[in-house]
C-alpha cells in the first residue's frame, strides 16, 4: 500500500465545495437502485457508497452549526481527498434520521442509548473518500482525529437493504464499532433496512 501524505483539519465554509465533490463521487441515488446491474451492485457493496443527496448550502450551514464538525483530509496540494461529518449532542434517534421505522436492539443498554432523551451520543453521518485514495488509511485517520473531540458513544447507520453497504460495515467494525440494532422503514418509495452500529468510545 502506497503511503500518501495528507493533513486533517476541521472544515471551514470555504471547504464546502470540495466536501460536496467528495460526496458526489460516492453518491448513489436510491431511487435508481432497481436500475443497477448485478455487477454494479456488487461493486458498490465492495467499494462503499453514500445515499444522502444534499446540495452546497447543506454543507455551508452544517459547518456553521456549533455541535457539528466536518473533518477533512487535504493532500499536499490542498485538495480535499476525504471527509467525515459528525453531529455531537444528538440524543434522540428520531432526530438523527428522518427514516426510522421498526427498531430492534441487541440489548437494553443500546435501547437506552438510542431512545432515552437524557442519553447523549455523537452521530457519524458521512464518511467519504475520493476513490483513488480509498484503502489507504485516510478514513481511519480522519475518524481517529475526530475521536479526540468526542466523549460520548458514537452511532452510525449503514444501509443493508435495498443494497448492502458491505464496505462501510467492514470499515466501521475495523474502527471499533459493533452492530447493536437494526431499523426498517421506507425511503423515497423503497423498502429500507439499516444496520445501527455503535462505538462505545470507552477509552475516555
């Protein structure tokens, strides 16, 4: 694996366009899933994808929010090669996703964390690395940097249906996340199932 040099920092509003471009290179429009070939679906499972369609203004506003951080990795030329967006102080699972249906839990501890409004957790919303820089430790380095600012458990959602984001599941497991719950529902006319992963962040 060729090592690459990059710096990690918290994004400013001027980084919004670069963040959006990093998102677009891994974005899958969910309403188009049924049109994908078996080969393309397999490729997406193995390489990972994002499903959240947003615009430039979304990131501009997100960066300004006091309890949200977007960590970016820039190469030696100052180009954004990846990012992770993390929402801190989220304490209600319904506020985290607008697509939450039937929930099932591994244990009572998980249920309390996700549904008890007095419990706080951070939410790892998006991790997107430019394709040519994937599998080079960029995403893990960004997440490790983010961990230094978080003192609560961290929750992440991974799509299992209609197409399994296998690469994302593997990445989360390698970075200390455990499968702790599932959620099923509907999004843009498609039946959905999410795997809910939690990093209990017990090193603090």
